[in-house]
């Protein structure tokens, strides 16, 4: 990243000349034929909602973290990353400067809708589940007055995005 102030983008659609297949809370999936292009926007989400305004460079940072770990762990397990070089995209992008740090070209694979959530506190969707069942994604917690109380240890669990699609 250059360190200069950038415009926050809420969608990559004006900058990508490829069919949009999927639009998540932050990422967008485009069809390049043999591969996918995953664009990471500056949208911000909290408690299962996309909020405004977008945060400048958030997509660049998230994408950089993802690319770093895919590169760092590829010797442990193969992954879907093909490249993140904007110069290899040809005319697929309309603004190279905006897109250069916020995309990955990936192998085509079946998308699995999983979101990993690390919780230090019971809030948001976890609080709503806990109020109804005393559980969060099948995990029981002992305190009934637990809203905003810190977990004794950080809780990591996966949850499917389909719960937000209703």
C-alpha cells in the first residue's frame, strides 16, 4: 500500500469488467472464465449488518492479510490463490490503482459458506442465540447474565452465512 489517502469503495463493480457471481458482506466474486477474481471492498460489517460509510483501505488491508497467509501456508496445504498481480489482469480492471491491492485471482472451487467468529464477549448474533437457547452455535455457556461479560478464554467457532440470507 502506498500510504496515500484513498477513496473508500463499497463495491468493485465499476472497476471490474467480469460477471459478478456473488456479493458478500465485504468480498465480491467475479467470473474470469478459467479463474475467479475475489475483490475485497472497504465495506464494514458488525453484528451481521453492513454499515456505512466504508473505511478507506480496509479492503487493501484484509486482502493483504489473506494473501500473506495463503502464500505463507501453501507448503502446508494447497490453496486457491493463483496470483494478485494487477498487471496480469489486462483490461479486466478499469482502474489499476484502486484495484491493485484489493483482489486475488483464484482457482475455481466450490464455495463453502463458513464464517469464523472469534468472540471475547457475547454480543450481536451470538447474544441473540444465547438469549434463546443458552448456547452459541451448539456450545453451552453457564451464565445467563452474560451479555457484555468477557469469556474466560477467547471463543472461536464457525457459523454458516445462510442464517443472514433469510
